[in-house]
């Protein structure tokens, strides 16, 4: 019998990481200035926020942004997943790899690339279209809510694809074959069979994407803030960093947190419900399973060209303009005349700047620490939840799920409260507080991924170990870990890659001595140094590309190994 102390220890750790920040954030809403040491309580912050028409306009803009971006990403990701998994599209494996490699471009850099192309004043595409067609004004303006939705939707397509592709791949083809034998056309099969089988996965994925859109700052901060288009996340950043009074409006941020967290918690539980209910609709057969591929027929060349055009739009064009800008002495559109001014100076400055070297070291240390902690804690939590019957394991499951509903920008604010209040933990203003923020944020992903792997390992393996005299701890260390190690490695690399590219929390928690590569890049861009930002971005993408490729190799090995168990 496994002792109960591991559950107690995990509960205390998760309570510190999740519950304490939320509790202090809540208390801050009722403090006059939002600082926890202030005497007295007040309802002024709540009244000022919820009694303001500007706040409800902000909520409306946030909902439009969230719905628009998530629907765009869902439709595009679902179409790509269907083409790769269920049709005879040419080069399906290459298409799958290219979709996932999109994750090598951080959302902030994707936004920068599209600004360089569609800015009304300096956008390359706008300049080209005005010159070609003699237009009086640039036809596109990226600095709009529609522009934010477009770029955010593009950045979320890989996530939608990764969630939906397995659901489409694992559908039992016998149901579609039965419909075909009954005389149904491909269109009827898609509408009446395939769509209904995929409904829970589609709805669950849409809810997940919607949650992500509600909490992101990278693209709203880069595209929206310069044109004074705010959503809740960018408004919170402005309250914390750009307040005219000089001090962060922590009380108002705490008041906004009420609405934000309640809305996200409801969405998160709806997401969990739909993903659970998906098991009633999607079936996985044994090793002889073969998906039914739908022939595209005469549409095959046109669809393939459309897929190539999509990758040109989402990868080639943004990457090309960033690389071009990185070699320019100033921001200018591509031309033969401009090519004569190309220089390596921006790239040389990246390697010569000690601030960038320090920021790179910080990013590496934070990513290593946070990803290792997530992998370790995820394994322990998942083993407790899935493989034991200890009391309290459901509470552990709930606590690991809760960070999914906490916006990164609010979590960062909450951590400021925590470590300004409990100064006996000296991490405020250091890279440690950023690592704690990443650990909390990505714990939900790590635990849920580990849960899926643990469920796949048959209980007979553990029973054989215990019959041979092994304790539960020995079984975990000597039996389970060797089996699930490739999957845990994939989790580690996923978290590591996202820690390297994450901007929101690093920006909120940035102090004098804890800058990271994304915050330095954001600083270059926000202070009007686009060529230096582009040069740093090129090297960041090179690093991210290597990490994503290694992650994919680990993931394939994991899938192969689990399939052979």
C-alpha cells in the first residue's frame, strides 16, 4: 500500500503554485491600491471596473477577437488535418511536418512579419500593390481587430491540427464504409457520419482555442496596442506598465481577474466535458486498422496548390521578410537597389551585445529548469491520479487542471503579489519567478499528456512487478518510467520550446536583471529598432527550429514505442 504522504506533498506544492496566487489576486481587488499590505478594504476597484462602459466594450472586443481567431484556426486546422489523415493528398507526411514546424515561429515574430508586410505606411505587400495597380491608398491595414484575428488564427492552426489529427486518424472506417455501401455520397458521409463522429473533438478544440485567445498578449500587444485596440490581456498589461499615475493599478487588475477567471473556468470545464465525451464517438481499432482515404479526384491538384499557398502565406512570406529586414540598415521593401545596402551588422550586433548573451543564458536556464520541473511533477501527479487509489487524487487532478483557466498575464500579476508579500522566498525580480510562472502555466499540459500515456500502459505490467515483490515506488521507477520515457521526453521538449518563445509572463515579470530573449526582442521592436529585432528573431527561430525537430523525433519514437507495447 502506497503511503498517503505523496498526495499531501503534491497537494501542498500545487496549492502554493495555483491557489495562493489566485487567493492573493482576489484579495488585491478589495485593497485601495491593490497592495496587500495596505490597511482596510474597499469596493471602489470593483465598482470602477464593472460600472464602466469602457470595460464592457473591452469585453466585447475580447470576445470578438477570441471567437474570430478560434473559428479561423479551427476551420483551417480541421481542413489540414482532414486532408492529411483522410484523403489522398500528395506529400501528406511533408504537410504534417510543415504544419508542426510552424510552431518554430513565435507568435510575436509572426505578428512582426505581418506588420512588415501589411503596415499601411511601410508594409512591403501594400507598397507593391500600390505600385502595381496605381492605387491611391494601401489596400490592407494590419493594425485592426480583423488583422489581429487573422494573425492570431494563423498562430493557432498548428495547435488545432495537433488536437484534431489523431481524432480523424483514429475514427473507425467501418461506419463510413457502411454509409457508402448504403448509397451515400462522399458529401453525405462527411455531413452525416464524419462530422457527427468528430463533433465532440471539434467543439472541445474550439473551446480550447477560445481559451487561448482570451489570454494571449503577444499579438494583441504587438498589433493592437500601437493603434489603441485593446483586449482584456493587453489592457491588463497597460494597467500594470503604462499607467499615467505611475504606479501599477493592481486593484483594478484584481477586479478584472474576477470576470476573466470565472469566464475561463466555465470554458475550461466545458472543454473537459467535450473531450471526455469524445470517447463515446471515436473508436480505435487494433493493429490492422486502416483509415478510409477519400480520393480527391480532379480536385487533387487544386487542393495541393491551395495547401502550398497556405504554407507560402504562413511560413515563407513572414520568414522571408524578417530575414530580409535583418540584413537591412533600415526598414525598406525588397528591391535590387536595397540589396546593395545589405549588411551583416545587425547579426554581428546580436553576437556582440552582452545583454543578448545574458538574456540567452537566462532563457536557457529558465527553459531547462521549468521543463524539467514540469516533466517530473507531471509524472508524479499523473501516476498518483491514474495508477493509484489514494484519497485526494481527484483534488490533485483538479489542481493540475486549474492553470489551464488562469491567463498568463494574470498569473504573472498574481506571482508579483505572492513574492512581494512572502519575501522569505527571494525570487522576485530574478529568473526564478519567471521559471515558477512557466512551471505553473505548462503543468496542465504536462499532466494531461502524461495521463494519456499512463492509461495506455496495461495494469498487468505493474501487477507482475508487485507480484515479484516490488513496492509501488520501485514499480514507478524501474518499470513505468522506462516504458513512458520517450513520451516524457516529448513533454519536456514541448515545454522547453514554449518556454524559449513565451513573451507575456516574461514581460510582466521583467526586472533589471532577468531579461530573456523574447523580452529583449520586444524591447528592440517597441523602441523602433526593427532591423535589430529581425536579426535577433532570425537566430531565435533557428534555435526554435532545432528544438521542434528534436521534439518531433522524440514524439515519433514515443508513438512507435507505445504502439509496440
